[in-house]
């Protein structure tokens, strides 16, 4: 005999899966290649090597802690007068912002190599 589960049990099970399913799975670490792709968004304004001169601050080679703190502040809309960065940073998770900061902090001055 086939048993049919009541609708409320199915609904509660689906809700629990949606709420807690992601927590049960370990997050995959973000690879260097993925971080490079995530950081490529920055290069439109800051230049392809993160050193564009002019209206935008250079971001390549800055300390990880500084970059990460600034990105988190942008995401949390805590930087007064921001017009674009708060909107861009809002689309990234904390892990993605950390990966971007780590990637950008690792860019060395190729001109001295």
C-alpha cells in the first residue's frame, strides 16, 4: 500500500530544505581563477592591472585587510558619497569579497619585474 504524505509535511520539508540545505553543504573555496574572474569587474574603472590613474584609486597591491575592509564597507553602504561601489559590492557574498581582496592584494608591479 502506498502512503501519501500530507501536504503540510511536504511543505514543511521543502521549507526546511530551503532554509537549512545550504548550511549543511560545505562551501567550496573560491579558486584563484574564480577570484580573477570576480575581480575583473573592478578593472572596468580601475584599469586592467588595477592601477588606472585619474579619478579612481589604484587597488592593485594594496594590503588585503585594507581592501577587504573597504569592500565590506561599500557593501554595507557605510562609505558616504559613494555612487557606484556600494551598488556593485552589494551583489557579492562576503566570501567573494574576501577572494577579490586577496586577488587584488597579490597583484605585483609588473613594470619592476
